[in-house]
């Protein structure tokens, strides 16, 4: 007897009781969903409150009032005006009558900054290049479906984790210690971190591919490398390009701060400006970096969408 | 000097199920063998065992004096080149062009560097074009494989198998995803290769009429065991009914993919 025949035959008999059963089950499911929601929300707010408590968000601090007396105030209320003070210090004096001269004074180190800006972008470019090569090569042994054996999987995965868990700034400190101050330390620091981050992203792409083409290559007598080159790489290439461009944007941001520890690029100027209390320099540098990152963001997004579009048409 | 392929008490277990159960076959060179049986009868597993995509739990496969089940490394890859395999889902690389897909059949001959750079010789490209020409696919040579129809993709897979210059061709349900007209083209292609090049063909099928129309010899499997092994005229409906029951006979005769009806009409 077919399934449909079975249904049409039995529904009239058990109909009413089936509906009652459904209503009972449905009510029970709604009830348990509501309880889960309430429990989940309570847990979330408890954790959030505890984190805020440990993070000193409820701290009461002593402040000086304008008349010189001391008073106890909530830390957020006491700190916000100081934030405004700091931002105000970084603002340059710009007058309409002498706008050109004021701008020239604001960006007085523009020759040095321009040179360092170029250095910053080049550090990011080279580090992305090295990171792509490293991440690409390691992503295949680090993919569960492609790895030749579980030891290789374990070792490459731990390696990639090590590379990306250590922040760029820490890698930079290590490389500055080893190779002295300069852009090379910055390139290496960002490259190592990018290798870890990209290797992870690429391997996630690899794990979603169709394995049939690889089997086809294997059945023709191809090696493991042949299977990867012919079966896997053509499938993952559009995604790899897209993630690479995204990483370049991130690396420009990183390379603009990494000079703070002496690893080349604009970052060293932040440090100089802060220690000499040249507050208006900070806003000038901020504008330079903001504009650069915006331009690169825009350009690489355009390029990326083009790539993805190409991938979909294929 | 072509050798014959021997399966000696070959078994393959997956957990508690015996996908292939103590199969012994002796296939002389140049034969066109059809393997029939319902899905799950162990047909695919048997072909994969021969190509060594999977290893047997017990038993031995020999080709002449080569012990296939003991091959490793380069010798194993050479064996896979010698017994080309065609899949139900074609297993081509959709994003590569047809020419490169066919040249994948030459990878066993290439060194590491030239293979990674996708560099092939003019002779190899000529071989590939000749193979494509035999299957009427030269106009599609530079198209991406993914843009072709199912029937065309399966013929690309046969061209790829041809440039391997194999001794044996294994075809795992090559026409199960194709319409009757394309199924006929693919089966005719396999027959031409068998007759003109003297290549042994081992093809899994699930329709009786196709098996009867093309094969010199039919092997029927059920639950991993060989239930019948003989010529097509020995495999009468009575024999099929004995092996698979009345339901089984109906299933085989009414299966959707059929080459014969079209062949008769054309």
C-alpha cells in the first residue's frame, strides 16, 4: 500500500485526536522554548554584569572639583570630560584668514609622513604576499578532507594557530629584538600573523569543496600534489583571491601601528608625537591613515566583487 | 602482450556489511564485461577495488604477474593509469577546460614541476585532441568542462581515460545519469574502444537490455556475491527471476535508463 493511500484511509478515523495531539505537542514545545529563552537571557545578563564588575565599570574614583575639593564620582562620568579634553588637545588651530599657513603647520612633517606612508603600504603588501604563499601551502595539509594523514593535519593546524594567536605587535617585538629596528621586522611580523590567519580561512574553504574531481585525478594515477593542483585549486581560487584582498586591508591597518615598537612605517611617528606631546600631530596622522585605509578598502572591495562575480559566472 | 585480470577470493567489509564477499573472477584480455545488480550489490566497490581506490579486506587481485593488491607509490599510480576509471558523476574538474581535463590522464607520466605548472608536451596535446576527435568533442576543446552537458562530460571522461593508454577500462554506472540518446553514445564509445584498441572493458550497469546489447559476458551480483557469470544468452529472464525474484526482473527491465530502445528507433 502506498503512503498516500494509507493517509487518506486513516485520517478520518484518528483526525480529531491527531489534531488534539498536535496542539498538546505544540504547546509543550512553545513552553520549553520560552523557558530556554528565559534561562539563556538570565545567564547572558549575569555574565555581562560580572564582566563589567571585574572590568571596573562600576568603580567609584576620587576627582578634583573646580573649587579644589576632592569628591567621589562614578568612573565613567568622571572620565568622559577627560576624553573630550584629550581630543580637544589634538585639534589644530585653523583660521580662515591664514588657512594655508595653518594647514602647513598642522601637517608640518608631511615629507617624512609621506615617505613613511609609502613604507607602511609596502610593508603590508610584502607581508600579504608572504602570508598568502605560506597560508596557501599550509592550508591543504591543514584541511581535514585533504590532509595526507592525521599527524600532518595536527602539526600544520597547531603551527597555523601559533602563528595567528600571537598578535602582530608581539611578533614585531620579537623580530625587532632579533633583526633590529626597521621595516623588515614589520614585514616578518605581519607575514607570520597573516600566514596563520589566511591558512585557517583557506583551509575552511578547502573543506567545503567537491571531492569528486580529486578522485578523478587519483584514479588516473595522479599523486597527492596532482589531486590538489588539478582537483582542489581550481575550485578554491575565487575564494582565495577574495580573502587575500580582505587580508591586505587588514594588514595596512596593522602596518600603520606596528612602527610603535620600531618595526617600520607610520607607527613610529605616533610614538614620537606622544612622547614630545605634539598632540596636533596625532590628529594629522589619524587623518592620513584613515584616508589611506578608506582608499584601499574601497579599491579592494571593488576588485573583490569583480572576482566573486567572475567566480559565479564560471 | 596483454594479460588477464584475476580476482582471487576478494572481500571488502565496511563494518559488519560485506560489500564484496569472496569474489573470484578471471577476465581475459579484450573482453567486454557487464556487471549487473541492484544498487548496494557491491558493483562499485568491486571496480574501486580493482583500481585500488579502496583496498580489499581479504583476497588478492592480479594482472599477469603484477600483484595489484600489493602495489605502492609509483607502481600503484602506474597501475591506476593502466586501468582507467570512468565514474557515474564524471568526476571532471568543472572549472578547467576540456583539454586540461583530458590531459589529467597523462599525469602519471609527468614530473612534479611540469605537473604543478600544468605544462604538457605537444605530443600529449596531440594525443588529447585525437582522443577528443574519436568522441566528436573537438569543438568543445577549450570550453570549461562544467559548461558541457552530462553526455558530453562523460565522453570527456572517456577521452581522458583513452590518453592514459590503459589496458583495462573500468566504468562505474557510466550511463546512470544520462538520457537514452547520450547513454547510447557513451556505450557505443566504450564498444568502439573495446573493439578497435583491444582494451578490456568492465562496466557496471543496472539495466538488462544494455548489458545484453553490449557485453560479451555478464556478471550478476547480489549482496556482494557473484550469482551468475556467463554469456548474455545464458542470462535468460528465468535466470534473472531465480536470482532476484519477480520484483527484481521487473526492476531491471523497467529501469529508466535504456540504450536499446533508442538504438532500435534510430
